[in-house]
């Protein structure tokens, strides 16, 4: 069984909830009450997303890299 690795971004919103997004998989995101809950939920969301793509014979794109950008205002 293949193993995939994806970058996940977790942000805290103005209501104190944690939003988890997998940028490489368009539309793959979730939220939770804690950072840990959001991380667990995004893992499930990524798995379901990949299973659907494989079932539909759609490609799974490979991440090329991750960078942080510093912008001064």
C-alpha cells in the first residue's frame, strides 16, 4: 500500500477554532476545537480525498516544495 506525505497548515481563527488545510489537495480542509483535533481530522480528510481520487482514476500530485515567504510592510 503506498504512503503519501502532504503538508498541512493549521491556523487559529477569530473564534478560537483551529482550521486545518492541505494545500496540495484542493478543497481538502477541516476544523476542530483544538490543534490536535484539527490535525486528526485533516488526516481523515486527506485519506478520504486520496481514496476518492484513486477510485476515480485521477492523479495524485506530488508536492514539489514548501517555502515560507517573509514580507515587510
